[in-house]
């Protein structure tokens, strides 16, 4: 095999037997599902000679091809045929000026096939499922992972089953259904949906794409950080991620660790995780330097990070602690304000969870955790069209119709109509 599997807590290596690989569910039996998530390890020292020290030479190659040696699938042909990743790393002069951080970039993962970063995880999980000969792949999701799985599974005519909570936004549900996935919409929250999906995979022998218990999802998500370094040409000072289950920030950390192991970088950026105040168990664990205590009830406008039991919380906490970063919480009001600023000043329509990093940056600057002269990358993890109902809180749609004549337009627009360019 290209890789080994090791428990993040006790360090015990776990053998990936045929049945486990076919089902996709792998955790340490000694440490349990939450503490016993697995690292996917590659022989980095042996692989060093395959890579030039100038990582920018890999520009132009698809990320899964450029870094093939540090992904778990056996062949590129196992990946879905529609291109995932290689999304733009965008400057935003207006946002930089507003916040006072000149070297600010936004990694726009709303450009992925299903308009979410979750496509990175689904692509790798689907490749592993195909190589394992799995017939059905299942996932629990607040919406994005489910719509991602539905989209990519459709591209290879695979059968997908998704479990979603009652608060899954309608646009995400529509996206899932149009791609032909079988939907189990539950009268429950995400955490209950996750547990039921686990039970269904074990009962029916389905391949389990679920975050964290499938160690390969984090390997897919690390591709976003590999692209950041490749395209930026350097390690940024800080990377800021929205955090629900914790798999994204865990995957980002893994990317920088792998790059360092390959000799392509010498340091880690500081990683910062942003949670909503109404769903912030990892913030509490970080601030009290204690173990994660799941929350029974969570509430936030940011459905994608509305998680009370972070399934990859152990890796998420390791990511911020190991890199010298932090976990911070922001209010729903700050998230919505950030969403509007990204749209009106940056031209980027982000869903609420994807707006949280911008809100978090303001909080981090206030606490002097991020300096204004530092280089900062924000992960925009999903497009705003994923949740238009919440976005309507930021706009007013007037019911009054304007008569179709120039005088009515002039009255409607006032000073704008009197100005000349």
C-alpha cells in the first residue's frame, strides 16, 4: 500500500483489512470513534527525491496529479471525471483596505463542481470506494457533503445514500435530489443523522464516507492547502478556516505537515479555526485546554458548522495547538455582516459558514493574534447560493414595482440617476 494508518491519540497502527477498506469506516478500537481517528501516513523521506524544492513548478498540473504520491488512491483513473479542486486564490483590495491587512487572499472553493470544498473529500472517498469495489456509498451531512457526494457519484453512476437533518437548506436538498441520490431526511439534528448513517453502513455493508471515521476524507481536504502553497509560492503566516466537525482544519494541518516532510517547506502557518458562538465546543476545549465536551443543543445561521459533536475534533485541536494558532467564536450577527462585506466589497457570495473566517479575522486582529502586516488566507468553503434563505436576511426585496419609463427610473435612483460617469 502507498500508506499506513495510525491512531491520532495512542499512536497505534491500524491495519486496513479488505472489509474495513470496503466499508470506509476505520478508527482505533482502543481509543473510540472520537479520539481514535486515524492519520494516513506516507513514506515522506523516500518520496523527497520525486519533488523539486520549488513547489511553484507544479503549477498547471491538477492537484491530485501534482501530489499523487501523498494521496491514498492507487490510480488517478479512480477519481471522478469532473475536475475537483484547483480553485482560485484571490486577492481582494477592497476587503484588504477595509480590514487593514494588505496581504489578504481568499481561497474560493465555491468554484468546485457542487460549489463546496467538500468535493475534495468526496472525490478521494469515491476513488477509494471504487477501488474497494463498493456498490453503495453513504454519508450524513448538514447539506454540503451530501450534495457533493450526490454530484460526484452521479458522474460515475455510483449509488449514493445521504442522511440530512431537518434544517438542511432547500437549495442543498434540491441539489442532492437533482443528482439522483437517495435522501433520508430526518426529524433530527446533524449529530443524530451522523449516528444513524453509521448504523446503516454497518447494517447494510455500505461504504462510509462520513467525516473523520473515514480517514481519507481529510486527505481530500488537505488538497486545498497544497494548492495555496503551490500558487502563493510561500507559506502564509495564517490560514483561517470555518470549523464544524473539524475535518477541514485537520486536513489543512496535514497538508503542511506532509509538505514539510517532503522538504518542500520548513514551517507551518498558524492555523485558526472559527466556530459560531451557538455551536462552539472546540473553542471551549481550546480556551480551557481541556478535552472536547460535546454540546447537546446548537443553534446558528451557519448550518454547515452547526455541529455539537465534532467528529474530527481531536485533529482540529491538534492543528491549532501544533501550529501556534487558536480557536475563536463569532456571533451570527458577525457572520452575516461578513457575508455582506464579502459580497459588496469582494464580489464573492459566500454561504454563512464560508463567511465565518472573515468575521474571525476581525476577532483575531482585535486580540493581536494576527498582525496587519502578515500574509493571511481565508478559506471560502461554499457558495452563497447554497443557502439563499439565510442570505435574504442581508437584503431587502422591495415589493413596489417601478413603471417602465425614464422619469420613474430617475425618481427611483435619485442621486445616482443625476450623476454622470
